[in-house]
């Protein structure tokens, strides 16, 4: 696996979260961090995130 595309759209309102669903905190970390760790551990070398209206929030959560 080298290039992966992850759909990160949708609000987390039904989960009781005021933000992107992929950023819902689980054990103190955004859900997306767990997915990115898994993809990197399995050989992903490029990961594209498909994000709509709250892309700045997702970008801020994934920098670093």
C-alpha cells in the first residue's frame, strides 16, 4: 500500500460532538489519529484526506 485516500466528511453532531466526525476524541485523541497511525504502520506513503467545510480544523489536528 502506498497511496491512500480517506473520506473525512461529515459532522459529529449525532455523536454529540460539535465538529468533524473524524475529530471526535477517543481516549484523548481524535479518531483520525488512530486511522492515520494504522495506515502508516501498514505501509502508506501518501495519505490524502477528503474534507469539505471544516478542512481547517482537520488540517490543524493533523499537523506535526
